C-alpha cells in the first residue's frame, strides 16, 4: 500500500523486525512506515505481538532485536536508551499504566517535561511555570488538578490512568505516539474525552499508531491505515474500511492472509 | 573489648551510683550478651567488638544541633548539656524530673530486666552518669514540638539516658536525634511512659559519621486510650542496633511504628522490635523498611506477643526490604506469638530489587536511569520520612541525608 504522503521523510520506519524475549521469538518480520500527519491503527488477536512491537520501539530492555531495523526520523534508534528515545519524541501510551506509590505525579510530569524541553533546546520550567502549563493541558483530558498531588497512577481508576497517559502525551508533544489499547476499560464518555484529547494534540507533524481491538476508538479517530497483525507479522494492510470488515467478520477472515505469507 | 574487661575487673567506674551498682552486679557474671540468642546471633562479632573498644572515661566534647532552628516555638535540649528546665505555661508544662523519680523508675525497670533482652539497657545504666540522664515530666495538649539531641564524642564511648513521662491527655511531637561522631560509640537508652489518653508523635533520626557505632534502646509503656506513633531513620553507622520494646499495659491503645534503616559500604544496622499486648482491643500498625547497598547488612526481627488477655487485638507487621547490590545482605524475621483466640494479626516480609517496570515507565517519559532510580528510592523513603514529626522541607539535615541516598 502506497503512503498518502510518500514524498515526506517517515517519522518511523520499522523494517523486517524480528525480536524475542527470553529466547522466545515474538516479532517475526514486522514492517511499517509512518509519515508525519498519519494515523495508523494496528489490530490483531491477543498475543499477536502488538504490545511487544510498541515496547520495542520505546526501548524496553526485556526484548532483544534479532534482525531488522527501527528508524526514527531517518536515524537508527536500536542502540538508544529508552529515555533518549522519549526525549527525542517517541511516546508510548501504556496499556496498563504503572502505579508508582510515593512518587508525586506533578513532580514526575515536571521532570519528564523538562527532559523533553531540554532536548528541544527550550527553557526548562520551574515549579510555578510548570503548574500553569499542566493546568492548561489538564483541560484537554478533563482531569481535575487534584490528580497532580497524588502518586503516579496510584488509586486512579482505569479511565483516569488512560487520561493521565494522554496528559503526559500532551505535555511531551511527541513526534510519534504509540497508544497501546488506550481505549480499553473506558466507558463511552471517557473514550470520547480521550479521543478528543488525542485529536487536539496531533497535528500535521506528528504520527500516531493506535493499537486497539475495537472499532469504537476508530469511529472517533479515523485512521489513514489499518494493519492486521498475526503471529508476529503484519499480514494485511488497508484503509479505514479494513477495520469495519474486521468488526464484521472477525479475525478468522484474515487467517488466509496469514497462511499465504 | 575495653569496657567488658573493665566490668570483669570491677574497674569500670570509681564511684558508682546506686543504679550503676545494681547494673554492674547484673552484668558482672555475664558481661556480654548471649550471642547464640535470637536477639544477638546476627550481630557482626568484629563490629560489636569495635563498639565496645572506645573509652568511656574521656572528656566529652560540646555538641550542637546539626541544623538550624527555623521556628522559635521549638524546645531544644541536648542530653548532658542542659542543666535545668522548668516551663509552666497555661496550656502545657515541662519540668525536669526529680532525681528520686528517675532513680525509682530505673530501679523498678532493672529489677525486671533479663540480661539477654535488656543487655543494652544494663550497659547503658552502668555507664550513664547523672549528668547524662535527662528526665522530663510533660503535660498539656498544646506542648510545642520538642527536639532532643544525643551525641557521642570522637574516640569515646558515651552513654546517654532519656526518660519522659507524659501525663494524662498530653499531646506532643517529639524528635530525637542520635548523632555518632567519628570513631565513637553511643549508647542511648530511652524510656517513654504514656499515661491515659496521651498522644505522642515520636521521630528518631540516628546517623553517624566515619566508623561510629550506636546501641539505641527504646522502651515505651502505653496506658489505655494512648496513641504512640514512631517514625525512625537509621543510617551511616559502622554498626548500629535499634531495639524497640513497646508494652500496651492494659490494651485499648494504638501503636504505629514506621522505620527505615539504610546501610552502605560494609555497615551493619539492625532493628529489633518487641510489641507486647497486655490487654484487649490493642492496635498495632508496623512497617519496617531496609535498604542495603554495597556489601552492607541490614537486619530486622520483629515479635508481636498477644497473650490470652489481649482479645480483639488488631496487629499488622510488614517488613519491606530493598537490595541494591548483589553483595548486600538483608535478614528479616517478622513473627507472631499468639495465645488469644479472637484477634486479627498479620505479618509479612518482602525482599526485592528496584521495580524494573516502574523504572522503564519513567525512562519511557525521558527520565534517565539515574533520575528514575533516585525518584523511586526517594518514594521508598518518603513513606517513612513522612511519619517523622518534622517536615523535611524545613529540615536541611534530613533533606541532605535523603539526597545522599
């Protein structure tokens, strides 16, 4: 499938990526390219390697790349530490955001925002300036400022955790955001809030990968491309109507594609 | 072990007081603790010897509080240096205990002391001179925060004793600082007696310098409807031992204990707690944390005793430990001795390393490994530090100690 913006330098290129954890192969030749302004959706059965792909792009140390490459704005990032990837503009929205008791959400967000700002050669923010910024971003995800004084994700409901992820995305202004099942566990209203937040943050220069099981998120955020993953590979790519077909027929419909590969 | 030799040869003190005589008599036959007992078996022998190798006869040097006083409203005392205190205000009073009160109280305690269980106290009373015993009677529900400093002098063994009687309905924040100077040993014994309906928030911060040692013993008696909260931090000692014994005399009282010990290099720091319920409806919440780096060794042993009379006791004891090096060692043993049949008691222990998923989460937001680890460690400490009754932002020293860890 041809990119709609083929003349641009891709933000992210994953080429024939093989990866494993504890000698167990999980990714078996994934290729995907995301250009500025594009929204991609990755769908697939549980355990097909979607979350692994997202973690490997973010630099999770538990996985080993055995073959292939990952390029971010044209640069091979395989040897970069996770924090360097994050500082340079890769954002992973976690499927299960981690609770960190005792670490203040506000302080964590400030340190993270300043790490990104430092990379962008912007002035780092002191506590007061940061509070002004974060309050402005809180409106995007309709979060109460009381969340800032709590420990990271501790005692947050599922929906609050996901909104906190989008708040972080808004503060970090990434070049590419990979959102791993951001819609899971959200009720209809929370889904709309999160989707609206994502749409407001994204622009012509950012790329977004949505990992999801459900059409309902894609009703809110229309993807340019939909990829179907199975057993560590992307077995089918199409436009947004591919998600509707999957919703209609289920993953069995794509099983033949897998067999043909 | 200079001090032990002197006890054996009866040359420890030239003019012993009544209390010193009593304790020397108790120690003369067995001057050392039983190293095979549960309470002493993990004690590092060579470090324990070095603890006893300093002279107690040297002149003590003057010490000062290691941080600024940011409030006029704090009462500060240094054991061994305050000659007299007598404050009587409308809402509270603090008066120095009479010598006879102190002697009677210590004598009563000594008579019940077992040599193994209370070896640290017996040694303290052998060596603690009248000048180094501070006794206070405190009353009132608007007592200003009290800070009490105990320190050892370089190249010396110093013994200090603190006895605080909290009268009925008394409410107070008490911060105790034990400071070990270079090449020294400090023996600190503390008694707190909480009358009915008292509430004491007690912070104990003990930190040493190069090759300093500490034997810190805390004995607390709680009467009914009293509430005792203890937050403690022990760090930077070559060898330190914190013994806590709390007795809810008639039950119906509440005890909260939160403590942390941080060990580095080849240090050994141990905490032993014994919680005794002697009446019904007692409550205990206890959390002890250890953080061990390099080749250090941290020890925690906690015992909760619930006899038949202590029905409806509700006690929990948790030991959480963080190993930051493969050469460091942590021993932990929370234990329950329950005879009563209608109680809620739970205990547990965990030993772990820094949580990798938490670290990755923070790194995926741009924090370096070092920043993420520091933030996680600071949160690990914060849970305990927040229980010490002085906010860390007002306290330069604690802030410095935390940043160093």
